[in-house]
C-alpha cells in the first residue's frame, strides 16, 4: 500500500516531499571528506534524532523534490537525478529507472500542471528530471513550466571550466538536463545578488557547495520556510557546521554559507526543507549552547 505523502502548511501554501531515492550504507569518513570525527557519534548517539544512520553507523541520505502549491501555481523545487542519464563518470546515478513521475502523480501533480521549476543549483541530483528521454532526444519533462535558476550556475556548468576531474560527478549533466530546457525557451535566470519571485519566494545566495548555489525562502502570511539546497547534506552538519561534504566544490565559502544559514534560522519558527536529509527531510534548527541542533517534523 502506498504511503500518503506528508503535507506541510506554510501560510496558504502547501508543501510535499517527493522522494526519488534513499541511499544508505554511506561511509561518514568518505562523505565528510576528512572532517568526520567518530567521537561525535559516540558522545551523542543517545541524544541524536532517530533515522540519521543505519545499524552499522553509516549515513542515510535522500534525493528528491519539494512540491509547492500556492493558490495560483504548482511549483517544484529541484528535480532530483532523472532516468536514463548518460553519466560515464558517475555510474552510481547513471541509467536509473525509478518511478519518480508516478510518485509525483501520487502527490497530486502531473507534469503538464507544473508552472515553475525552481533550481537551487545545477548539480546532477537537482536537475535530472528537468528532461526525459523521448525517441532518443532529451525533451522538457514539464513542458508548461518556467525553469528558474542562478545565472552563475549556468555560466559555470556550461563552460569548459566545469568539465574537469574535480567536477566529474557533474560531467554531461548540463548537456542532458539543462541545455534542452534552455533551447526550448523555458528558462529564467537569477542574478548573483539573488531576487524575488512570485511575491512569496526569494533566492538567497549561499555559494560554496557550488559556485552560484542559492537557497530559496518562502513567506506566506506570517509564516516562513527555507529550502536550503546543499548548504547541508546531512543533519550531522547542523551539529558540526565546519564539516563539508565531499561534494562541496568551494570549501571555505561552503562553511561560511552554512554558518550564515544556521544563524539565520536558529530559534525562529522557520521550517527548514532540506535537499538530502533522511526521514521527513524537514525540521527546525535550534540553539544548543554555542552550537545548533536538529529536530525533524
């Protein structure tokens, strides 16, 4: 029996998580790229939220999309990895065959109904369902949508500078998952200063994980949410803001952005919608002494 997706309410806006995949058995030593301290887990195991690790103390992360429905529009925030992608340097995410569109339908959304696709950045696991393979050609999955993303991301990932060994995980991604929607005339870009969209969204520069990544705030009525992009990949980074993931391309800037986000939402009623956290992927950040802690909702 299919589990009904949980719906969150922020003012008159409803938000639902559509999970493409959940990945377990991920080594924290590798994922946190040399920052991992095993003592953190041993000292805090009994007070950490459930669902962060598996029985072997390996990380659990997720990949998915946030569906945002306003009284006027249906919006997707990030589009996960996609099926059939040719990723010779990233075989773990290549040629997937996952029922993402069926899960989107279970959340009450058909591709034709999507008005906007908001992309926090252009990494492989955030843009894949922008397109689908039809008769050997990549075509927009959401044909009536406007795809909105940071201009700096497009400039970088369409350039030779991004096609090198350090960015091998993103090799071929722009060509298959972004360029087709650009060529279809469906895109709108956000300048490096960020900006507002549809009166309720604001793109906020949070670079570091990628060159032009932006988080997206949502304000409806007197309630607020933040779609944090990849400022953090796992709740352990709430407790340890200095830890980068192995996918953070500009390491010092990533730490600065992470700390800035945590400071801005701690102890305020701002629900944080993560890109990759396990469980519900949504929750609140509060202060704990000189640091922060995480609670799922």
